[in-house]
């Protein structure tokens, strides 16, 4: 729990005043209703305020504190951002004695951040169970009006899982989101499919929270999205699917991807093919390869009908990956080669790097090490040519594994160190674990057991951090067999 009575304000005062003016102009009627509510509210009174984005929460709080009609009211903001919060009333009761109440002013509490513990999905969040259960105790222990500021989805869950507490509300105030706030949120999510894998787990969750808030903007509870809003919904649903896949939550990802696919099927064939590919990824992540291949084939068929080579190379790449993981290497190579031919026909040299990399992996599985090395080097040369430094790490890592397979230990170490330096540079903790793991097995092969232990222990700590039990178990097994 993080409580704050004076939250920091990143806005300069002139800009903040301008933003307050624009926000209130958009929400004049509901703001007037809220002012009336706080004026008449006495003792324990509940008001719910719907605002979907934190920047607008800050603006509203400042608007209340600086409004002349509220000069006899003392607003105190309490921020509860702990996702594991359960006993909200207990936390408020702890804070109340520390508040210096100004003379001749009515205290109004503003509760923010509760959406973190309410969550987006799942049954009966503990904080709402408790909120419903101890409702009557609030009258005795929290004798002040409270404004709960929450996004649409959190209010919907509160009404569902804490119906008794919800029934006690004396006011419900829904504020519209200014276009500038919405535009900023959209800008933050642009290209999320490309970069979300590089984000640390807390940042991924922030991205997911932002996408859910955006989804409420285009498809608010109780309304049916149409037209442009429906297209925006399908895009956000797809991004949510991608985000949950990046967290290795394929079942949750499919909840959003299947909704996106329904919309895309009626709206945009090119986007439909893209969503089908991602649905295939969700099944491949669960190693349900037959289902994944079915989705990839559907995507490929649509792209071929549309004569969309970009869509074709995406589906062919995924088909190759699925067959490679099935260890059907001849079929995998066929799809990669088909992709490479299209890339060469349309002059897409950049994408060829990924194709050469995958062809190299197939050759490596077949222990055709020199062929693998040639293809990895082709991939690396293209990545260097296009300045894709982050992507180089993966190929350096694989070149290290080829050298290690050939017992060229110094060459292996040079490539691993190149990969590790890039992963550290870009803050990619999980990929660092994979390379530390390989450096550990390399040191073991050289009978440098102290170095092996250090690298494997570092890898294991990161695996635990990312909840990768499978690779963590392998690292432990290697550590246990190392001589003292």
C-alpha cells in the first residue's frame, strides 16, 4: 500500500491550469453534479467517479482542490497501488489519525489506485470480498465522505463482486476522456507487438492496464461499439492478446484474440490474417501444434487470396516454426525457403535476416554445423547492415552454440559475450539468463567449475524471477552435478 496526501504533480502550473480548463469544459455538467455532492455529503457517504486514465484523475483532483466552491472542504488523496491489497478499511483507519484536519473544513477522502487490487479478470478479488463483508463497519470507523476514482472496468467488477457496498453509493459520476489523453494513450501503445517482449514484467503489466483503459473508451460497459470504435476495439483486443502471450498466458490471450477475430472477420481481411497468425501463436505456446498450424494455414490462404506478400511471409514463417518445433525439419525448411523466395522477389532484405536465422536453426538441429554457421552469419550481416543491434544478440548467441557444439570454446565464448553485452545494454534480463546458462555449460565443458557455478546461478536467479520453472529445473540439475 502506498498512501499519499500530496501526490507529485509533473505538470507545470500554467499547463495544469489549461488542462483543468479543457477537462472541465468537456465535463461541465458532471463536474457541477460532483461539486454539489461533496458540498452536501456528510459523515460516511460514498461517491464513485469513473475516469479511465490516471492523468485525468490528477487533473480532477486538482480541479476540486482549487475550485472556489470547495474552499470549506479539505480533500485528502489516498493512493492504494498494492495489487495484493485486501483490507482497505484497515488501511484507511491506520491513516486517518495521521491527517491534520484543517479548522472549520469538512474532510473528504479521495481513494485512488484501487483498480490494481481489483484487477481486470478472475473471480472475487479479495479486496472486494472484504469491502462487501465489512460494509457496515465503515459507518462506525470512517466517518467522512469518500470518493472512489476508478476506471470503467474496475467499477464494473466492484458492482459485480461487492454489490452490498455498491448499493450504498450516493452518487455516480462518469467523466469523458479528453481527446489529448486518448491520443497520448494510443501513442504509448503503438508498435507494441514489436517491443513488448523487451519490457520487464511490471512494464508489461502497465501496458496491459493501459490497453484495458483504452478498450473501455471505445467499448464502455453497457454500450455496443460500432464503426470506427469497433475497428479500434479489434486492434486493442489484438494488442491485449499479444501482451498476454508475452507473459506466457496463452489461454488469457485467446479471450481477447477470439473477440478480435470475430470483429476482423467482418471488417478487414488483412487484419483478419494477422489475428489468425496470433491465435496460432497462442496454441503453439501451449504446444498444440496441429491447431496452431490450422490457424497459420487459414492466415496464409487469406493473404494469398489478397495477393498480400507481407501476410504470406508472416504465415510461412510461423508454419516453419511450428514444423521445426515438431522436428519435421524437411517441412520446416520448405516453408522457410518459400518465405525467402518471396522476400527476395519483393526486395525485402531486412526480413531475410529472420529467415536465414531460422534456416540456420534447422541445419543446427540436423547437426549440419557449417551450413548453420553460414546462415547465421548471413542473418547477422543483414542485422548489422540495418543497425538492428538488439536483434544481433540472438544470432550471436546461436553462433556461440554452434561453436560450442564444434568444441571451439574460445569462439563460443566470444559470441556469447557479444550476445550478453547487447542484452545488458537493452535491459533484456530473460535473454541474459539464456546466455549465462550457456556460458555455464561452456565453463563446465572446460572443467572450470567455479565459473560454471557463478554463471548457472545467475541464470537460475533470473529464471526464478521470470517464473520459468522448466529452464530453472535444468539449471539446477547442472548445478547439482558440478564437482565441488
